[in-house]
C-alpha cells in the first residue's frame, strides 16, 4: 500500500505516518494539495496530513481541500506531542551560530526560548523543520542552526544542543488519514483516545438564525460537538462552510436521522466519516 505524506523526509508528518503505517511505502509530497491529489488520482492509497496544532490552530489548507475534494474522506485522526530541538552541524559550536532556520510555526512555538537564550541571533523562515535541518547538515561552513525534531537530527547527523525548546508543554498536532474509503483504518498497536464523526456543512442561505437552525439538529438529540469551525467559501464576504466534529460512538439511527434533518432544511452536507482518534509518540 502506498501512503502519501506531507514531506520532506523527517517532517513531523512523516514521524506520524511511520507510526500509523509501519510496513507500508511512504511517499513524501511537497505540499498538502499534492497529498490530496495523490489520493484523488490513485497515485497513493491514503495520505497523512496535519489538521490542527494546539498552539497555532487549524491548518486551513487541509480544511479547504477536504471541502474541494468531496470524494476524499477521513479514516482516522492521530494526536502527537510536538517536541522542538535546536541542532547544529557536529563540526560547529553553538557559540558561533549567526542564524537559526526553521518553519515559521516552529519558530513561533519556540519564540520565548529563542528570544531568551539567542536574542541577538537572526531567525529565518524555512519551508519546513526537516528542510532546515537538511540545509544545516549540507552547509557546515555556514554558522547556522535549525529548530527541528529528533528524527531530523538522527537522519541528518546533527548535534542537539537544546532539547524541548517549545514554549508550551501541551504542544500537540492532530493529523488525519485521508482516502476514498470510510471506516477502514484499524491499528491495534496504538492507544485509542476516542471516536468521532466529521462533517462539512454549508448553510442553504445567509439568513438570521441559519447557523442556530443547523446546531439545533445536534442539540435536541444531545449530540456533543467537540469542534465547529467556519471557513470562507472564497465566493464573497460572509460566505462560509462549517467543519464539525461530533464526539462519541456512531449511533446509526441517531446520526442518520440528524443527517437527514440537515438535508431537509436544505443544508449541503458532506459526511467525512466516523473514525477513531489515536495517540502517537513524539
């Protein structure tokens, strides 16, 4: 089986993918769109992409492509603790470093540590944490460092000089497994955190109480919504679709009737699937 993931090699998404698919062929992709297209075009059976970070919030591009590719569903979610480390080329000294590279989110998540310990050193955005680590490994003559994960340090032979430099201990990223199937992912080796359903809902028209009408479908049935987020349809100001998670086990009659009622009020509903949420190691 071929599994696409948001690359490059040694990215946090690859670290997640290796735990979710230990014996499958992993295919790095340049961006999230390429992950979706690999599944859409049959180049990959499934893909692993980031959905949300506990500090930086939702990955809007992932939501947008879930909406734009209705044939693609969610098979599983996986939560992984995120640990950032500062690393250098083994032939360099941290005291000589003149610039620190990393993905903008990693720099933002480590801002206070870097500002406190390396305030005078320039910080520069890079395409990914893994790419920053690779660049440091290939340029020993430059006085540079990278913020990346232990996987990248091992892969590129870098020395970690500061560990766990993220500003918040509760730094987690939620990943999703996407494919053209539903309810097919199982993994007995991972801890299951819970079960949920995913939906994309577009209101029938912009009118007072429209969102309340949609939410009432879940409220009177006492269905717990663990997440609701709006994203612009990009067709004009005030036009949105909503990404909703319903927590709990799938109840066929309850859930199917809720979907039927949503459609009866002319809301467009894309049911993404009912799936487990797993816990990964950092």
